[in-house]
């Protein structure tokens, strides 16, 4: 069949598919990637990285703020390429969406089905993000891209490079300092002891209040704590107000969040009354700026006593509740994101 015998309806269908492919590769996908990149740039927190990717980067010894700045730069550069360089719009979209899908699949395989951090505080669960990214990826791969009047290729590459350099500079300049300084309160039975020995502890010029230098972010290596003396754990050293008899007998030390429903369920189910061992609760600030007021849940553990607080200013990269079971000053077990119905670290409850 010659070209002039092709059914006009077929040509119309091909034209619609190519137009849809153009909209996907040069408008919809760039806008989608831009939303995630902008959220990361605004919040500048490593907690926006997918949990297990973040842990892998941290275990490799790479600073998470540097990694975040690199990812932000790559995402903005990809957006600029899709918009300003039409010839590479489709392969760039396929690369970005394919990378997102692989990371999300890996997160879900490792057990992260609740939070990916892709869109900051409004991020849906990983499986929802995977569905969206997968659908966009199929569309970009399946649909042709309509050719339109293209600008000079060199100008497009120059604009894309300029965007990448500018965003990269902004992202790296907004990285927080390596450490912050917080006061060590006199009532701290554990931290004060360590502050006096720690080389990073300082005394204010106008008083005797010691201060500690803490990292800008902290991701707890919970698995490594088992079998260690409780007062050798850095997170415990940074917790002000711990009881003096923490190293005596059997005890629980629980780090939780006031806005964490999972934490509330754990405390209500296992620590509501008749505690099998003395229990100390420590609240984790929800943000670098402090504790959230909205969504504050009441503490069901009345017998736990006063709730202690971790210092504000550190980006605490934890998944509460973190339960630590202690026996005679040694960590018997420790579990991050402890499960309510099948707990892994409630030995004094019989689990």
C-alpha cells in the first residue's frame, strides 16, 4: 500500500500518540521530577531520601547532605535536558523514571511500604509512587514523540548546563554545618558524665554550663548496639536527664515521637500498666526546628515517669519507636520501628 493510500484515521491516531508522547517527555515527566527535586531543595533534609537507599549511602561512608545535593542537582539537570534539549528528552525521561522505579522496588523488597520521602511531607507510600512512575515509564517507552520546531541544540545544552550549575551551587551552599552545639543540662545523669570527658564538650565563657557538639544529622546503627554497654552508645550519651540507676537490673529505654501513631499503639498495648521493668521514654523532635504541635498524642504510659527529650537542631533520621532492653548496663536487644503485635525487643514482657 502506498503512502497516499494510508487510512487518514491511522494517520490521525499516530498524530495523537505522538502528541501525547511529546506532552509526556517534555512537560508531564519534567514537571513530576521537578516537584520532587523542589521538595528536596526546600527542606534540604536527608530524611527525604528513601530509607534503605539512605542507609546504604550512610554505610558507605558518604555524607548524606552531599549525596542529597548531588541527587538534587541531577534531578534539576534532567528536567532542564527534557525541556531545553528535545533530542534527549525521551531517553532522559526513561532513565529518570526507570531509576525511580528500581529504587522504589528495592525499598519495598526491604520492607519499606510506608514512606519514600519523594515529595517531602505529602509523600504517598512507595507502592503508590511506583504505580505513578511505572505508568509514566510505560507511556514514555510506548509512545512516539512528535517533532516540533526545535531551538539551536547548543543553546539548549548551554541552558541545561547553566541550570545544573546554578542549582548545584545553591544546593551545596544550603548544606548545614557539620555539627551543632547544644547545652548539657545539669540534671543529665549520663550526658554530663560524658561531656566532662568528651573533647568536644565546651564551657560557655560567661558560665559553667558545658556544651556538646552534635552532628547535623544522626542515623542510628541500632544493630551494632546489642551486647554493648548502654553508656557507650552515642545516642544515650546525648540524652539528657537519664536516671542514675539506668545500669542496674532490667530496664527499657524507648525513643518515640509524640505524633507517631505506631508508638502510641506500642505503649498502649505493652506499657499501659503493670510494667515488667522500669521504663524511660525519650521524645524525638519531629523536625530540626523542634517538636510538632499538631497531631500530638497523649502518652499512655503513666508509670514511665517524666518524658525526656532529645536536643533540638539535629536531623534525627530515626523510625520510631526505638526500643532498647537493658540488663545490668548491657544492651540485651535493640529494635528500630518496633512492631506492636510481633515485637522483637520486649524480652522482659516474655517476647
